[in-house]
């Protein structure tokens, strides 16, 4: 499937998005203890050892594939992305090196502001989808959409 002309994947200098935490330039090595098993939603096994000496995880390695092309931003979506697992205040890890394709969650510059939406194509038109109850944005053919990056992962804070 060929990509529509409306998608612009060329990096250019634009203002920082509101709430932008910044690009990931320098990694710190800070590995954290990691349980040797998954956390069960039922009853845990009393026979499991909880921590082993080599059970450590550096979140940078898990969450960031391309540091030079990655930035962080807090979601401020008014509930419009809850169906896709993104809540207000979540930390989004956005990778500019991933080519945006239908089905990806993307951060785009739309009408002077930044928004996070699910990217789809319908009848050759770019559609920015939201959760149920929110109207999708159907990008007019004469509008060039600036895709800032693909949301690689999000961190939801519970406390």
C-alpha cells in the first residue's frame, strides 16, 4: 500500500510540544531489581524465589530503541485515547525514527497544536482516530499532516 502524500515524515525544526520533557540524549545506567517471575493476578506460588542476583533491568534498554530519535511527552488527551490504553498524565515515549503506518499511535502537529491519535487510512484519506464517543479527525486532502513520531510505549502512573 502506498503512503498518501498528506503524511510528512521529514524532520524539520518545529517548536517543542507543550509538556515536552525533552529528547533522550544521555542514558544513565540505573538497573532496578526485577522479579524472576510474572506477577499473577490470582494466587502466587509459594515455591518461587522472588529475586535472584542477576535479575536486574535497565528501563532504558526496554523502553528506548533509538535514543537520538526519541522524546518524551505527557499525554493530555481529555480521555480521548483511553480505548487505546493512554490516559491523561501518562508518559509517552515517542520515536521519530519509526515510519508511521496505519494502526500506529502517533503524535502529530494538527492546527497549531500537538495531539496523540491512532493513525488509519480510509478511502485514501488520513484518519486520526480516538476512543469511542470522540469523532475521528479526517484530514482534508489539501492539508499536510506533520507526524512528529510514533508512540513506542506509554507509562501509566497509578499513584
